[in-house]
C-alpha cells in the first residue's frame, strides 16, 4: 500500500483551544467538518479511515481536523456547544487561508457543516452530508423512548469507555461498522479509547443528542448532496431522507449498506465514491472563458481564486508577491463588474 504523507499543524480557537489540522494530497481544497471519534495521526494506519484518506485526496487537498477533546487537539471539553464547534471550523478555515471550498459533514459533523454553510454561504461552494441528521435523538419524535436509550449510552461511556474490558466499547463499534472485518472491528474499538476520555466522550454525545439545525438546513442556498446507508444503525435512514427534504434542491442518494461509516470493499463504497467525485467535479471547472478581456496572467489568478486559494497561496503558486496578486484582483474585479471575492468566484463558476 503506497505511503500517505500528511501535514499536521495546530491552529488556535478563539478561546485558546489548540486544534490539530491535517492536510493530505494536492489540488483544490476539500474540507471535512469535525466529528466525534477522530485522531488525525492514528487514522493513517486505520483499516477504516485510510481508504477514505486515499480516495478523497486523489483529486483534492483533503483537510480534516480533530474535534476539541479528541485526538491530537486539546482534550478540554468545557463549554461544548454547536456554536463552539462551528467557531472551531471557522478557525481552521482561516488558518488554512481558504476562501471558497466544498465542505463534507459526516454523522454529527453534518450539523456543524450545515451551521457553517448557513453562516458563510460565500465560502461553501458545495455541501456533502453523509450519515448526517438535522436533529439529535432528544429532538426527534418519540423523545421519551429516545431519552432513555440516549441516557443509557452516555452512562455506558462514563462507566466503560476507559476500561481494559472492550465489551463496553464494542457496543458502539457494532453500531458504527457492523459489517467490519475482525481487524476493522478491533481497530475501531481501540480508536474509542485513544481518541477521547470517558467524560469527554460522554459530554460530547450529550450535546449532540440535543442538536437541532432544522431551521438552518431549510434556509441553505448551496448545492447539496445527501448520502445515507439504508441499514445505518447509528443514524436512522429516515433521518437522512428528512435532512435531504429540508434542504432546498438537495440531491439524495441511498447507499446499500448497514455501516454508518462505509468500508472499502463493500458494494456501497464505489457507489459512494462515484457520486461524490461526480458532484465535486462540478465545482472544479476552469475559470471563465467569457471574461475575454482578462490577460492570461489575470485568468490564472482568477482560476486559483475560484478553487478557494487565498492571496498568499495564489502568490506562492504563481511566483508572485502578495501585493501583485492583490493589485491584479482589483483589475479583475473591475473587468468583471464585481465588487468582492465572493462575487468573482460565483462569476467564475457560472461562466466556464
């Protein structure tokens, strides 16, 4: 198996929490919102996540980060909330210098991605939601039964998450990847112990149980692809359908799998990749030929701007100074009749 090389750095959230950020691959950016149970260093050797890293970095620079309280990020979990997680994503994006990019939200990360896209529609070119939901279990219909189950799961975490006995953690493993091989099941069970403390895991799950982004999802104005496994034991299939119905114009794809996290080798894996790459390919069209008045140098700057690069990143790639790029963008804006970077990006994407 070819070696994967990733760049791990740290950014600082507004409250001082250090967030571990990992980038792998090359090409236009692709960002994954944080989700529970991540460890950017441990993932490289993972029989579950490594195929995701390989596939998603094939045509993109794939950026992901450990949620606060998990992996290499600070293990502080005080004051956890959806707003805090969205603020962490904002810090990561600013640290990476990205202007516009497709965003993936998986599982609990779907609510984070939806909230970010609502706050920053000019930055999110496309939204991909996998195994995601709009409401946590305590906000859904039948909340009383759900409350009992949710409290039981949280208490199991507090009691058994850090135990030497794997039995407690295997309950969660069987919800995430029931179709896993023995190696995959063993690895996922170990990931739980590695990535978060018992109390950190329990507090995180408690907050996600109470999440509600229905109103935000219904007001989104971004091309969206929603994919969900029919037999998902972690997030019911109907929650995926409901989410897709909420988001205006969203496309829904049912995946034939029982796994919450898809595994390489199962029939749904190539379907998922085909759908994902087809959707993202629409976001990587070249800069507009309709802007005939642009010089070749200006067109090159606009193309990189449309791919989500910052002024400094454009300057580095084209061998220019940042001041030169800034001046060229002013000229480009005048020629295109736009007033901002966001308007220039939209023009570039709509006029290939």
